[in-house]
C-alpha cells in the first residue's frame, strides 16, 4: 500500500524521490538512479492499510551505500519474519476485509470457506521492500491533515532537524504547528535554528489538502525539505480515527457573549443541564411520542471545548430541520444568531411528512399565542423566583440547598421552552419587517437604573443613606446583570457589592477628575473596602452607557405612529422585548444557582466547588467522595487553556479536546496560507495575532480562601498533576513500572502496569502489549512511543518534563491519553 500510494502521487505530479520495489529473492537493480546513497524501507503488504498502519514497526535503513543495498534489503525482510504477531493480525484483518467487500449476507458455511481461502491467499502474498533515492534534507517531519485525536478542523505539522530519524527515537526536540484554517496558526515548542517559513508552511498545508482530496481520506504524510523543495516520502491513511463516531460541529457565535473566556466545570455542567432540559420540554410539546428518537440530541445542545462554551450547532440544525420552511428559516436563524460559517450539516434523517405536518400545525398555533404565553411565563417566574430566593437565603444545610436546586430546575424549566418559540417569532418577524428600528427594549432598563444610581451618588455621596437605599434596590433587581453573568464562578454585584461601588466611583472620577468632593468619595470607599488596588481588578465594564440610552430614546421618538400600526412591527417589538425579559430572567436563574453554590461552598470546600460538575457535587455531598485530585487537575487545565487561542468553530469526531500544552506557545499569522496579508503586516507581530484571555482564576481562588469551612483538614500538599502530550487516547489507572533498561525487567512484569521510561523503541512491543498504558519523559506524535501505543490502542502520554525523577515503581497514577495528563493518585512510601 505504501508503494502504491507513492506511485499515485508520482503520477499526479507530486515531488516523490525515485524508487523501486524488490521481492525477497530478487537481485537488486539500481540502474533507476545515479545516486550513491539510498533509503531502504519496509513495504509490508498490510503496513499502510485502512485498519492498521504498523508505522515504525518494521526496519528502515537510511544512508545506505550503493554496494550495501542488497544487504539492507535482506535485513528489512528479516524484520518482517521477526514480527509474526503483526503479520498474523494483518493477514487476518485483510481476509476479513475481503469477505466484507464480497458480501456479508452469505450463508455461514460459505463465509467460513471463503475466510479460509482468503487467509491462505493473504499468507502467501509476495512481500516487497522499497528502495528510494536518499535525500539529505535540512528539515523533515510529518503532516497530519486531521489531528489524529479526532479534531477534524485541525492540521498538525511535526517538524524535526535533518532526516528526522532522531525525532522518531526521541533523541531530538521537535516543533509542532497547529493550523485551524481560517482561524489560527500557532507554534508549540522552541527549536534552535529550526522553523518553517511562511512559504514552506503554505506549501505543506496546500499539499496536505490536495493529497487528502486525492485519496478522500485523512492522511499521515511524511515530508522532507531539501534545498527549499518539499518532497513527499510517504502518505498513509490515519488509522487511529474512528469514523463510526458522530461528527460534532461546535460554534461559539453568540454564546461567547454570555460565557466569555474560560469557564469552570460547574458552569459547563449547569449550562448543559439547562439547555438539555429546555429542549427536552420543547420536544415533548412538538414531537409527542416521537420525542424518544431525539432525546440523545437534546443532551448535546451545548458543549465545552478547551474550557470554553460552544453551541453544538450540528444538533441545532437537526432541530431546526423539523420546522416548516426550514430551508428558509435556517438562514434567517444563522443571520440573527451571528453564525459566520453557513455550512449546514445534519446527523439525523429528514423527518417524515406526517411529523412535519404535526409540527407545522403546532408551530403556527404557538406562533400566534407565543406573546400571551410569554406574559404568563413572566408572571410565573417572578412569583417562583421570589419564593426560591427566600428559601435559599434561609437554608443553611448543604444537602437541602442541593435539593432546592433540583426542585427549582424541574419547576422553572417546565414552561421555559416557550422562550425558544418566542426567539423564532422574534427572528422571523424582525427579518420580515426588514427595517432597522430601535424598539423600546427591556435591555435598557438596567442602564437607566444604573444612571439613576450614579446621579444619587453624585448628589449625595457614596456614604449617604439615599445611595445605600438606591444601591440595594438596583442590586435586588439587576444585581446579577454583569459581564460573564452566566458563568457561575463570576463575582457579581449581588455577591460583591464593592464591585458596584467601584464602578460608580470610577465612572464619577472619569467625569469629574479634578473635583475635590469626588476625591473625598474615593477616600470613603477605600476606608470601607481597603485600598483601591485591592479590588480594582474586579471592576467591570458596562457595555451600555447613558449616552446609549439617550440615543435609543431619540430613535424611539423618530418612530412615527404609522409604523406602530403595522402588525409585523408590533409582533417584532413585543417578541424582542419578551426575549430580553426572558434573558434577564435567565440571568436571575443563574444568579440564584450561584447563591446556592456559594452557600454550599461555604459549608464544604469553598470556591473549589466550581471545579466540579453537578454529578460530582452530588457525589461529594451525599457520599463524601474525595475530589481533591480532580479539582487540582481542573485548575491546571484551566490555566493551560487560557494560553490557547480562541476558536470560533471546530469540527470533532466524538468527544475530544485539545492538549493543554504546558510548553511555549507562539501565535503566527495564518492569512498567508490562503494568499492574504503581506509580509509587512506580518513582520515582527506574529506573537500578537491572537488574544489570550485571562479569567483571573488564581485571584478568585485566593479571594475565596476564607470561605473554606473552619476546622476542615487541609491536605499536606496539593495533588500532583503532570502535563505532556496525549498521543494515544483512553484513560487508564494503574501502578507505575519504571524502566531504565529493558534488560532489568521481563515482559510479564509489565502486565497491567503503566510503563514509565525516558523513551521507547520498537523492541518495547512485547512489554507495551502486556501493559495498560505508557508514560515517557521525551517524545512527540512521531516517536516510537506514540506509534506503538496507537497501534496497540494503549493510552499514552509523552513529553512530560522530569517525570522520571517525579515518579517511581509502585506509585499509582491515572493517565489521560486524550488530554495528555498524568495525575498522581498515590505515591509509594519510601
């Protein structure tokens, strides 16, 4: 398969070094080339098939002199014979594949006969060896057209010096380039004198796209760059991608407004529960008995990726497809939501005619009664919100507080799905009305209230009773309305009044910088809350100003009575207002949950409670399970994710996430890949291409430390979490077997253990085959450690600095091959 791919590439005009194939007993004829040095590579019949690649498992000889080629060929053939387990596995797989292609429905007896025949054929296949002209490149590496972990919108280049053979043996550092087309390009690692320039990167990514298109599969492409020319050495299918998993498309179009920056696990979990509950209610309303076939979809409305919140937009499209005139509605919805990538994908079959008719009838009904239903919901929510607020304030038992949350979730979500219907009414009526009109929106009310509060402060001072009363009223109504208001970990005006005082004071200082009475006001604030610097980092910016208010008022006046007679205008105005009211209620609902969590945290583990999911919080409360290691891991993950560039859209295969990347990360310009931008624009500014956000998690943790329950026993030390690169997916917990030399251990000693070493080589196969997982101090996606682990489907984390000194045989750890994390569960007593 390897040679066949090279033949196809050569035929299509790609730069491939000249090569020939020879069988085991064939005399080598090197007349095809005048070169003095050759690469002798394996070409095992099933080596680069669709099921397994076996990359790196058979011998490759480089820099072979012309007179030594015949000898090298025999050595490569000998490596085939030394890998009987691989050969049997490959032949078995090949026979099964032939059977499948010829029809799965045959009788069992015929199938067994056919299997026997094909196995015999596979066993007598003539194996060959590939002889290729030797290159002497300045740099070489591998281009993955899809991230082998399953991130389908990412291309990865791993680059090494020279021939790259030392990279495979973990004897040399590498540079890794992560490219998300149209999004970002960043470099991981630091190479001394090693890098790809813009032209080389552009050439590689373009070649990758063309080769993937040629073979119609995600490809693993070996390349070498000699005298500024890129050569393709090998191209094989990426065999580690499980194409049976569902394809997920995540988009952060406007969800990032409500969940800016990195979010903590409790926020992700709570948001997922809310969206799932609302859409499940909507499904029951519209789908009736058919709702069961969509329930799995309702669990995937939002999702987290690299610590940030996204709409799982592929699920939204499946739901929108149920609506009448969905072909017209979806583009309107995309425009109103701000979805920039208009590619539409569906994971479910097109709904049947009768189901469409049912939904169309109900849609029309709810379209016309939605405004009445929204008023009923508003009244219902205000009553319930006040009731739950009193109960939360009065309750002191942590378990009882959690039960209030469960009750609140069921109660409030029961009718909340009508807000989704109102959103559609708002989108459609606004689109049909077509004119840019400023409605008297509810969203301006908190701005006006804030302006009124500022006037009271200016007139009476921040120490006055009038200001305190006005502030109390504002916080009671709008205390949860703040930037990042749906992130439960966000500190709001309700949780920290000094944030509001600081905003008022800063605003007045800006307007009246030289007036002495405001210097006096600042002094009173500092006296009450400490020095300005102590909470200055907590100040928040309000997007809407008083000026915005005045502008809106003027625009409202410009709207003549004639417009207000229009049905579409009234419907658009009403639905937009109701949408803003429901969004404010949603903010209050999240604020109520925040109050519950804060009170639970006071009783148990303080601010650390936000690093748990809802299920984990329940376990902690009702079974007392220790989550200290999980919390430590999540803290480190969030810090790492803050350093990664933000992606607006990402395509994934199943449940997968980015490596946290603890090493150096440098942002690069990516526009040149598609021929945009100029060298002048790029020079000297590559590190500022993307903006890395900070959520001040460390500051929050310190600020909340006093909330920990008095008398709670602190651990002697924080659980240890190590970061590396996840190269083979899966999670495994087990005992460490530290190996300095293979001569010191037997293969049986590795059974069920996690192997720990500086690096590995192909000779480790019998040991890793027995083991449960692998950790190495060195390594990359290209190293033997990675290749071997992926082929054997063993979780593996490589490139963890100083891990050999940090862990010892007998230690219990958990490795996560998806995220590249090693968490220490228990260390053996010395």
